[in-house]
C-alpha cells in the first residue's frame, strides 16, 4: 500500500457540489473554520461558476475562495479538480448515479475522497472495482462520513477502546439504541434509498447483497446477526424499540471497520441498531407506526437540494446509547450525541472534519477504500469533539 501524494496540490479540501443545499453548509462551515485557522484552504466546485460565485457571496465566504468548474459527466474536469485537491469532499448524490467516475478518477490519481454515501450496493461495486488501484496510488477513499455512519461507526470504536481499557478485551456483542433524535433525514438520503430500490428491482442479486450485514467485507462471512427489523420491548431498558432506517448501512460499515481492523472486535462480533420510542402502550404504538412508515420512499419525501431552516438545523439534536457485552457477560456503555439536526447541520460538520483529518492527522495512512473508524479513528473523534459539537462519553 502507498501513502498519499499531496505534492503540488494547493488546496486542502475541494467541496464538490458546493452550490447544493448540503454542499453550501459544508462550505460555510469550512469558511468559519478557516477564519479561526488560516492554515486551512478550501475551494468550491460544481457545474456552474456563476452559481458557485453567488453561493460564495451569500455565505459571506472570503471572495478569494477558489471556484472550480467540474461536472460528473466530464472526466477532464474531474481530473483537473483532482490535480489541485488533496481531498475531494463530494455531496453530489445519489452516488450510484453521479459518483462512479469521480471515485475512479480519485483512485487513479491518488486523490483522497470523502462522501456522504449510504448506498451499500454501489459501495461494494466501488470496492471491487477500485480498491487495488487506490492502494497502489495512495488514494484514501472514505465513504459514509455523515450521520450515516460516523456517530455509529466511531461510537462502536470508542466503546471497544473503553472495553479493552476497562475489561482487557473487546465487546463481542454490541447494540445501539438511538434514544433521542430531532431533525429531518436529508433529501439525499431519500434519493439514495429510491435509487437503491430501483437498482435492486432491476437486478435481484442486489437484494441478497443488501440483506447481507457483511456485504462490505468481501470474502468474510461472520456469525448470524441479531434482527432489528420488527418492534420489540427491550426489557433491560424498559422501553419499546423500533426499526431504525439507518441500521442497514451503519451495520455494514461497522462490520467493514472490524474487517479492515483485522477483526479487532472479534471474528464472532455481532451488532444491532434500533430506535427508542418509549415505555408502555404509547411506546409500543409509536414503534409499530415507525415500523410501517415508508415516507422516505414516497413522493412527499424531501428532495435533494431541499432542507430545513437554520432554526430547525440549530435546534435539532441526536443521542445514541451504545451497549457492549463482554464474553463473560459484563457490560460497557457509552453514548454519542450531536448538537445539530442529524441530516444537515451535524452531517455538514462531520464530513468537513473527516476531510481535514485526512489532510492533517492521518496524512500518512495508506491508500484504499475505508470506513471512518478504520481510516480516521481516534483523531477524528478528537476533532469532532473539539469542533463539530459531538460528544463521546462513557456511561455508568
């Protein structure tokens, strides 16, 4: 494996899709970070120079912030963008529709890459097609650097570090309960889900991949995993739990992290993830309603480019309880929380810090296709805690 080659690249992070809703938030956040730390450099990229210039002015960014015209369908423009970028941060999804050529170009040119992908079938396709190329070129391709899957992927890593420190061994079984969440899922999440379902309808083989928790760990077939697909009463916590819409992608990423970390969590590791709805009949009713909710697939789902108001973003939040059980039955508990709505406010900060972490603390990590926990680990936890409003805490 090769380390990245940033020689001759004049921009730390290029935000591709900066004129879109989420990309604009990322650019605004990076501009604020740069005002505090002038060593940070970033550029705004997209299909229209005029739109980029308008967004740059609207968010009050430095008028000298570079603008780069690039289009997913124009390979030459993608190569020109990669020639300047240490990291390409892309918010242009669904990635299975607009991301394949960019991943290939980044892998071929040794350019680091982060995205917000929650599309496991496409991610596996990219792993199979480009991981060897990225390993040789030094490109670090890191998928899922937003709400899916950073709080969960890094939360499990944090828990395992606590377990090893306190109990001398990793937790063999981990479950996550999302106990608080205020905010909307992004239009990109809805569009990605629809694109994934459309692809699976055309190719039945994708259905088996989507159901496989180890789909992103090629060649590994681990133990049977707990099911979180139906509402249930959690007797330990005394509350009802509902299926969590992000669980299918988070679970696959967490198992890939374990795979990439040489099964640091154990080859027999199990993981599950559900949403807390509360105690009693009200909790049961809410869990049942959530289990039957297909609103993300409906015509009323949020569209890419749409999003909540600033007030809605700023008053949003989330909190997940992560419980690890040791082989001897002992438990370790940690929590991960964020101070903005998950789909936009917190996600835009998380992906920006992931990109900066690649440039700085993880500059020597080898090339390949990674998860946030495996590529960025503890340094990203520190960054998110210091700058992005996340808290990783142990619980009694």
